[in-house]
C-alpha cells in the first residue's frame, strides 16, 4: 500500500553489495540432483542404518580425540608451569634472604618471554588464524560462514602448541577457548576420513564429504571442546546450539551430547591415571571451580537484587584496547614477548610490595606458597593470585577462607590483572578469554563480598562476579549459565547466575556488542544475527536481489559457462538453471560446474566415450572441499564450442520465495532453510544481513520471471 | 528416471487420506496479509520492544503461577497424605497388640477408595481429557497438533484436584507428569490475557492471540512444569525442545529458560516458608532425589558395562495392561476405587507377612516407621516402601544405608508394585507415570546392587535402575539425562545415566514404541515423527497432494465460499487463492473466511457503510481460538449473490514446493517451516506422516499449475 508511495531504491551493482570477498557461505542445502537421488534410491535400509551408526562412531571419535587433546594440554601446562614456578620460587627463596631479588625478577621475566616467544612465532609465522581463542571463527563457521583455513590440521597443531606456550608463559590468558577451536578442527578432520594437508585418504566416511554433514560434526566438536574445557557436557551441547543452530535436529543433538559426554569421560579417565586415582571418573574438566556445597553458601531472597546489580557492572571493558595495529609478524612476536615480560614484572612488583600475609593452614590449597617477607608459617596472599596458573587463582578466589585476601590485595589485583588482560587480548598468541574474565570477575566479586562483610562467604560473591564479568564479555546466556552450573557442580546457583548473565547481557548490549561480535565485525564477516536489522523491515525480496540474474540454460555452451565463472564482476557461487522461455528448472553451484569442466562432461564427448564411466557423486566428493579456481581449468577453443547438459547435476527443487516477501520474514521464517545454504557469494547492502538474502532473491527473481 | 517406469499410484479421495477427523493442526505460519503488514509498519521500534518485554513478563508469570500450583499440589499432598498415614498408623499400632488388624486393613482400603473416588468422579464426569499424565497430549500440542480442550482452565482445575486425590489415595502414581500439563495450561491461559471459560477479557496481550505465539508460550509452560516437578530448569528447557521444537529460536529458548528458573525459584521460595526455613532457596523441586555425594559413590570404569546391561533391562513392560475397554464413566470410577482398595490390601498383606526388621537409627529418614511385629527400636522395612508417598520411597531406596532392605523385600516389592502400576496406568484419574517407573527401577536396581554385593552402595544401582526403567518407558534421552542429573544434583552420573538411557531407548525401540507414542497412536493422532516413515522415501509431492485443489478466486462469490466451507467431503482449513488463469496469489484460512462472513465484509455492502470502520486484526484476534462453525453463520439468499474481496486478508507469500519434491525431503528440510503451519485438515495416507504434507502439496499443485 505504502510501497507505491515510496520511491523504489535504485539498483545497486552486485559488487557494492558485498561486505567482504574473503568469505564464502557453507552450502548447507543438500544438492538434490539426479545423482544424489539415485544414490539414495540404491541405498538399502541397512545402508541408512550403517550411515547412522557411522555418524555415532564419528562423534564418539571426535569426543575421544578432543578429550585426549584437552588432557595433553592440561598435563603439558601442569608440568611445564610447575617446573617454571618451582625454579622461580626456589630462586626467590634463595634471594629473599641474601638480597638481590632483582635477579629473580629477571629470571622470571626472561623465562616468560622465552616461552611466549615460541608460541608467538609459530602463530605469527605459520598460522595467523590460530591467534586468539578461535571462538569467533567457530561461531561464524557454525552460522554458515566459511572462514578460510579455520578447520585445518596445521591450525590445530599450532593452536595446541601455542596455547601451552601462552599459559606456561604466564600471560593473562586461559586454555579453554582454544579447546573449543581444537574440538572443531578434530571434528572437521575425523569426519572426512582424510587429511588434505597430509595427503592421506583413509577412504572412509566418504558420504560425509559435504558442507552439511561436516558442519554438523563441527558443532559436535565444538561441544566436545566446551565439555572438555569446563567438564560441562550439557553446557557444550547448549553452546553449539546457542551459537550455531537454526534447526533443532533431534538425532544431531543426541550425537552432539554423546560426543560431549565421551569427551568429558576421556579427559577424566586419563587425568585420573595422571593423578594416580585410576578409574575415579568424578573429576571435572580442564577448569575446576571446585565444589560449592549448597549448605554452606546458600543464598537468600534479599541477595538477589545485589546479584543483579553485580550483573550490571560486568561489561565488556576489554574493548578499550582491542583494536591493534601491529601487523608485521616480527613485531607481533616482539610485542608478545614484551607483554610477557611486563606481566612478570608487574606481578613481581605487586607481590613484592604487598604485605598481606596469611597463615599457612594445614589444608592449604596453594600449590606454590611464597613466604617472601612474611613470618614463618605464613605466606604472601598476593602471590596466591599472581604466582599461579590462572585456573588455580580462580579456584582459590572461590573457595579460600573468607579472610584469605584483604580488600586492598583484591582491589589492586583486579586493576592490574584487568589491564594486563586487556593488553594481552589481541596478541598474536593462542589464548582464551574465559579464564582472565573469570579471574577479574572473581576478584572484584570477592572484594564486593568482603566489603559487604555481613554475609559469611565472599566466595559466593566471587562466583557471581565471575559470572557477571564473563557474561558481560561473551554475552552467552543460556549455555554460559549451564556451563557455570556444571562447572560449580551445584544447581542451586542456577537462578542467580542466570539473572546475572541476563542483566550483564542487557546492560552490555545497551553500550557495546559482545567481544566475539566485535571481533567478527572488525573482520568484516557477513554474519547473520538472530534478529533482522531494523533497516530490513521494509525491504522486500525484490529490492535486495541482484539483477539481472546470471542464469544458465539447461543445455549450455561450455564457453558461456567458462566466461560466466571467470567474470569477476558477478562472482556468484551458484546459478539458476532455466529452460526457455525463462522458466526456472534448477540450481547449479560453481563447484559443481568446475568439477564438470575438469572432467570434461560435454555432450559431444559423451558419444565418443560411451564405454567410459559416468560422472558420479564420488568425483564431487573427492574434489571437496578445496575445489580448484576456474583459472586453473584449461578449456581449449574447440571445447568452448561444446555443450554441457546440466540436467543430471542441477538441484531440481531449489527453494524460492515470491518477490514481494519481506526480507525480515524471509530471515525469520526461512532462517533454518535459507540461513545457511547460500551457494552465492556473500552479500550485504548496508545492513548486516549476510550471505543468504541474495540466494533468496536471485531465486525470487527467476521465480517471478516465470509468472509474467 | 525410474519414475516413468513405475506406474503412478491411483488418486486417493481426500477423506480416505485422513487418519482422524478429530484433530486439527496449529496454524504455525504467520498470516502475512496486508492487515498484518500494515500493523507491523505502524508499530514503532518502541512497540516492538514493548512486545518483547511483555513476552518476558508473560513467561515470568507462567513460571510464577506454575511454581505456585506445584507448591499447592505438594503441600496438599503432604498434609492430606500425612493425615491419612497418621490415622492408619495409629490404628495399626492400636490393633497390633490387641489383634484384629483386619479392621486396620479395612480402614486403609476404605480411606483410599473414598479419596480416589473423588478424583475419578471429577475426571470421568467433568473432563475426561484430564486423565493420565497429559504428557502425550502436550507432546502433540507442541508438535503442532491441536488436541481439543487440552489447554482449558477446566482441565487445569480437574487435573490439579485429580492428581492430589490420586496420590493421597495411595495409587501407584506420581504427581510430576500432571505438573507438566498444568504448566502448559497456565501458559495457554496467561498468554491470552483472558479466559474464554470464565468469559473474562483483561484486554491485555492481544497481540499473542494466535497459534504461533500461543504455542511458544505453551512450550515455556511445559518447561516450567518440568522445572517445578524435578527442580530441573535446564531439563525443562530441553524437554520442551526435545518434544516440540523444530526451529531453534534463541530468544524463545531464553524465555523458556527464564520461565523454568522462575518456576523452580517460586516453588523453592514458598516451600521454604512452608518448611519454616524462609528464604533458603536451595531445596529442589517436587521430587527430591536427595544429594548424591560424589565422593562416596563415585563409579569406576569397569562398572559401565554393568550400567549398560541394566539399561537393556528397563523396557516398556507397562504396555501389557495398557489397552483398556472400560468407557462408561460410572464403571471407570468403580474401577479406580477397586484399584485403590486392592493397592491398600496388597500393600498391607506385603507388610504383614514381611519379617524384614531394621533398627530404627537416630537419623532415620522414615516419616511413618511401622513397628508392627518387629522388636522395639526396630521398624518394618517393607513398610518403608509401601506405607509412604512414592516420592519418599524412591528417596529411601536411593539413600538408605546399604543393608536397609534385604533382597527378598526388594524383589517382592518390585513385582507387586510393578503389577499395581500397570493396572493403575490408564485409569480415569490424573496420574503421572514418572514416579512409579522410578520406584520400580530403583527397587530392582537396588536389588541388583545388593546381589552384586561387591560394591559399597546399592543406592548407586538404584539410581541407574531408576534411569533405565524410566528411559525404557518414556524414551526421552537428552532431557531425561539432564533431568536426572539435576534432580540428583550431581553431574558425575551424567555419562552412565546417558549410556543407560541410550541403551534403554535403542533396546526398547527394537521391541515396542515408547509409552507416550503408543498412547498417541492409539488415539489416532496424526503425529509427525522426527524421521520420515520408510514408505515416504519414494513419494513425491505430486503423489500425496489432494487433487483437484479446492481454490478460491481473489474476488469470490459469497455463495461459493459458503458452499466450499460447508462441503464436508473437502473439509480443508485453508484454501489457495488464485487469479485467472490459475495463478496462485495467496492462501486464506477457513477461520479467516468465517470471521469475514460473520462481519459480512462484502464488496457491495462496503459502499453502503463507507463510514463504518474497516475490519481489523483485532476482530480476528477476538474470535480466536474458538471460531464458530460454518453452520452457525447465517447468510441470506441475497447475500449469497454478493462478492468478497480476499486481497487484504490472504497471505500473499505462502510457502510452495515444486511438485517433484520428495516428501522425505519436504519433511526433512522444510520441517521447521511446514512442520507445524498447516491450516489444512490433517491427513495421512498409510504413512504416519501427518498434518503437514497436504499443505505442501496443495500448494505444490497450485504452484505447478502456474507453470504450464
């Protein structure tokens, strides 16, 4: 009605609608062409059963391997960090009495820098995508955006070694985020039954060599990673769903859960051997919050407003230091080493000038208590926070006796650690942001609890503070609640943690996006959010689609196809197939056309090689996922005159929407279907709506064409 | 390819494709007609915000009220059952010494029968749909099948009173299943801001008066019910998702979680007041499994095969007694009373002949220890199991000292309780099946643990047995695992419980469907399962659609519309709207046409009442959900000659699929979109595929028509 009053927006050229050329979307739609349907028909009931069973086997393997990797990281960090702290502790003890603690400081700083250097070098020079936690990349992948190199074997190796170096090097980082990325890489590798990097093909799981299946396994891998990192299998499942799912697929969810369970189980089993308690499977994931006993720290109704207030505090201040302009690998390594040295220096200074001495209890949980200038039988409380792996510091903030830390210690620690964490974030090292957030939150939460001083246990406030800080930074609500509940092993805190996370999210969203979203935006990833952007409310399909549509005929000249694919101004990844006059009969992907050209499936040649085997799905699967570019396909001048019959290969039942469909609804309603299937080049036109609309609209247009 | 070789199946008349005429599907698709789009356009950003906030408010209310109802049921059962057991206990104690225990037996049996009679009368005479647990009905509703009367206020009242009577009456039933149904009814009521039964309209939440929104709230209500019943908010969310979701909608999931949290919180808060521990929010839901301390009962690797073996045992034996041929209300009441009396008699006999005496510890958990013929300071162990509410019995089986029950007691209890539960299931009383299943499973699990006797704690095996039995009966995997984990308050058992539930499901599915599915099948509900039935693999859209399609013109004669709606042989609930020549331009629902006819929105009349207000969405919302049948609309002979313009009211962008689409894929891929939106009469054609295919195919046909 009002449409006719408002002027139609001008046609925008295709390339200007692109947010970035670097990213493709996953082909999440099954290509239901004749080859596929024939295969499905040939497959017996037992065949389907076997497929289903092998999916479970793959998920089991994913869980197992992810658990193993988590175990390896954990043990490596424990051993190396233990060794480092032991050396530094002995050195400090030696020089405390004779004087000359500056030597200890230098030892500490040099040790840190050296270890971090190794981690930074492998990341900066060998695989820059392994920097950071990897969660934004996995989030994109789960949402249907293909980030180059993100699920490769090399990335995994660099990530694992890198994160060990970062944590052992004493940076303000955690090893949990990288675990999630590692799980995803394991899943992408195992499910394909081959490694393209190692050029090994085990000839198994060939059926799974397509984006649909692979993405499903990657979500299981990410869940297994969360599960291993936090000992939270349910949290892992919800993480995968919250970050990635459009559909609820029951069988898939069960498999994800299975992978998560196996992952926790594997980790626990091997850690129980490592800790000489073989077979005791009750220990939790990489980060152990310790048990909160419900009796001792139950909360009361009047505390809830306090908790909510704390939630409002925890916001994504990290952003301050986020943007970073060091791009040359050498400088990145130098910077990482500098941060490592500064971290050691600051920690040392803080410990040195602190005079918060606490008696060394008989059941002390401190692994490396530093006596320093305290009386015998006492230890330096600031050192518990700084001279320790961050995981241990979190645990001691949660569980130590109420008077363990004095408020000054907590305040100073919060401030310094906060600035260190901000500086560290964005360095070219593999590093998670969960643990620093938890640690900062736990510190100010405990401070808050101490200042209130009316209630018995500041550990409770440390937990709420940690939740608030983490929630403010990563903005996950559902999965984070469950992760926290599972990691604390106590459902009692479910409601307050949820309220805190909700508040943190609402208040945080008011000011600035979550850290991961900022990260995604800075990289210009065409990421489709849950809610359609406000500007898309009045847009219809007609207004956003590319036009004229680049179509192919069902029987098309090879030359035309090559030209279409080579044309850089219309670099679509999928093309509607039409029969004259302009009637849509299918959809074919760039990758399919490339395989066809490579195998020279031309009508003319077909006669001369009648005895040759027909092109099969296997040929497409073998080429997956690294299809060659069109430039590498050689087509002679004679061949250009041949014809190609696309009938067998095109998807005859693509999705279409009428051209008057509002994009808002196209996104809302079709999200499950269209949200992740676009074989088109990603696109955006001022809105943050990504890859999927063009798909809808090119179709739409074609569809509209057919109804003149 | 092979299509042309196989003969086309003959056309099946529309009515023969129907599984049942009793059920309609929910209109899960938004009706994107001009009225709706105009409303959306008029609505400001703040308007959308307010809507979103009111959704949260509604979910909070749902959680609160569900928690209150759970609290009411719990307290009522506690008080009434306490009174009953006290009376009987005193009577037994009196007659144990003087002889004449038969008087006690009669007292017990009469009390039980009288209480059960009340419950059976209200169910059988006032609202038969309130019988049973209500979970199958809610499962259907969440899957898009509208079961008549299932979410009405009257059903709620009868359900709540009924379940109190059943539990207090000593039947082998639980109060947890009905809680889920209650939560769903609360949600359906609160979200509409009015009660059609009470004829009260609060004029709020009018926007939510359509199936889409209502179903979303009902899923929150069901989750809140689970949450209240088991103290398992995450389990509640997963229950709703596992049983109902097709889409993963992030905001909706958060709201469901919020409702669940509030529900647990409310229940805990009021129960803490009732138990004189005001403000202590740490107590769990209606059923309290008690805490399993991880240290005492950790499991070992070699126990896992044992657990899996136990999973294979727990199957749905209930089925034996399931089919029931008592249909007259009077007889139903008599039968319920008989079962109540027999239950009391059997329990009494078992207790009487048992000689399993146990010392009465100082910290005994038994509420009503019966001394009977035991020595002073001892109590009858059989009585702990029988002379108690089932919830307490479960708890004592989980947690009592290893030697509390001797194997004979456990064996006899398992057998008798099993037969009682089977007989009880299907009675015309409100009653859940969770608790009896748990109780039977816990009993044989504990027996199993005692017989192994090598390990310390048979309570652990009781838990695994309970999981196996429950899993074998209800066949939920993911949500049940989480519910069990949350109810035990211990994540350690996650993996074994999951393995047990998976085994129970796989072994169970091999023999017979789950109890709820059997229930649904017996009622001929056209329920769409997750996986497409095997027979649908080769069916295409063309083969299953109704033809010829009953279409309406965009400007249609009133007489034609009335005739179409009155025609019982084509009782569709939605009609494609076409413009000549046979071009699809929209879709209109029966309910919309009825409202239009009622308001006499005829082209000719429009001129004469130019000043009158236009028909608005509000008129449709006011009529929702009980649209009158076509027979009650009076249309005069003159009016039959008028014309109706459907342009404004039809959905101009309905979903369509090409007619060659395989139904298998239509189901797989489109499930989220088409799975629950069908405005058509439900349909089936030999397969169990339900309501949705016709929608697809009638469209398809029309769509196909337009491409001649």
